[in-house]
């Protein structure tokens, strides 16, 4: 194991030296995408300088090409979302995706939302701590460790908002279920049909 480790260290050291030499011989051009150059240099280190150099112009800040600029923006966006999870709800990105997988990769209300286009919202006890607009406005939100105890699952935006509007009242769902099963308007329409006088032919 020790000899093997030394060989790996030696190989790594030689690769680093080779890369330094290649970067000196083939410096990045001023208008060249830094990510394209890095990937190309990795290939050059492994396979030699005959590898075709990328030619996509770096028209975006960085400098980066359009493709890598898009990837970098997505990476930063995902990182910001992950940081917000921890700062707001006290859960890590790993825990978020574990909940997501446990729900079958969709809204906990079993609707069509999968979170592929827009991440599912973290649903928490809206009637508990940190739920009022006053608390949020006055920076009285509890610590993330406390919010963590109130996390229930992941919902699409409309369902999360719906829970907040009904105040997390389970009886509302019972009333909705009864409404869907009984169709109250049908009883009214049937009674009106029964007393309606037929028009003369």
C-alpha cells in the first residue's frame, strides 16, 4: 500500500510538472474560453499536443464561451439554492434530494410537478414558527435548526401556497373530498329539472 501510494504521488507530481510545462508552451489566448482551455489542457496532458484546440470565442465574462457561461450560471444558481436551503430550513442539498427521492421525484400531493423545470418548494408548518409575514419582515425568523423541525416535505408552488392559504387545516381537505364525491350542484339542478314546466310544443 505504501509503495503504491508513493507511485501515485510520483505520477501526480510528474503530471503537475508536465502541465506546468505545457501551459508555458501553449498559454491561454486572451480571447479564449478559460474552461475550454482547461479541458483541452487536460486532454493534452493525457494524450499529447496534437489534440485539436477548441476555437469557440469567449464572448462572455470569465472569459467564457456561451456554452460554458451557461453552465457556470447554472452551477452558481444551484449553489445559491443549496445555500438557501441550509440558511432557511437547516437542511443540506443532500437531505433535500433524499426527501425528493423518497417522494418518488414529484410533489408530495402526487400532482404532475416533478421539480425538473423549477425546484419543488420546501413545505413547512405554516401555522408554526416563521410563518407570518410580520416575522419575515422584522427578521424574526427562527434559527435554521428550529425551522428544520417543521419541514414536512416538498411541494409544487401552487400546492405549497394553497396550504398556506388554508392555514394547514385538515378539515378543509375533508370538505374538498366531500365536495368532489357529492357534487352538490347536481342535487340543485335535478330538483329544478323536476319542477320545470315543459314548454308547449
